[in-house]
């Protein structure tokens, strides 16, 4: 959960998706943005359907992903300069 990963947009998209109420959003990992993301999740209209998993080990990741209806690794592409910079 670093500043490059835009889990806040993931939370907003999940909230707006209208997905069935049996589908839970799971955010796995730790990082400097964890506290802020938890606050965003708590303010969400679907807060009761958002779970955070900390310290997911490499051995656990395949099982976690196998149980997913969908998997997302949100992030923004690096900035690119277009055009002639002469």
C-alpha cells in the first residue's frame, strides 16, 4: 500500500459497482498508506463489506488469489512526456 497504488480508487469503484452484497472487497498488504486507506474504507457506504489483511506471506498469496472472484493490483502508469522537448 504505497502512494503509487491507488487503492482509494479501488474502494470508490467497488462502492459504485453495484456488485452483489455477498462479494467482499479484500485489500491485502501493509504500507505507509494503510491508515489512510482504512479511514477511506470506514467512510464508505460499503464499509461493512471491506476487509483488510495484513502480513500476507508469499506462501499464502496463491491460495488467497485462487479464492478471488477478481484480482486487481491498482496503480497509475508512470508519467510520460509526449512531444518534442527541444
